[in-house]
C-alpha cells in the first residue's frame, strides 16, 4: 500500500483544468453579448463626437439590398442592417418570410 496511484493527484488536476477551460470558453461569449448590445446604443453619441461615426451611418444608408445568407430570417436581417422589419416587409411584398433562400436579394431601401 505504500505505492500510490498517480490518479489520486492527477484526477483533481484534470478536473480543475477542465473547469478553467470551460470558464475561458463561456466567459467571452457572455461578455460579447453585452458588448454587442452596448455599441448599438452608442452610435448616436459617438457620431456627434467623431467623423468616423457619421461615415458608418452613411454606409448604412447607402446599402439598398441585402443578400440572404443561410439561416437568415427577415427579423435577423432587420437587426443586422438596422432597417425596421416593417420597412423590409413593405419593400419586399413578394418575399415569402417562411422560405428565404440563400443568395436571394432583399431590398432595404427604394
């Protein structure tokens, strides 16, 4: 019984290592969600302070269409582009919201 198995000290080390790995993977994704919602509230103040914010705003207004990617829905396109869902639906009356196809063009502006 004087010979101890390395599993006695290796198991807790592996457990702690796995816990740290899970924390590292999960923690940035939860902070990214907060960071992605925070800038959406900032552009109004940032655009007043710098010309970079106005350029970003102009590029959004220049965009007249959006190419559908796999997994996109009209509501996700509205969130990505900043165009209200009602406006997208009004500009695209012939688009079936249930069967969007990848590669399909959606009008964002007249």
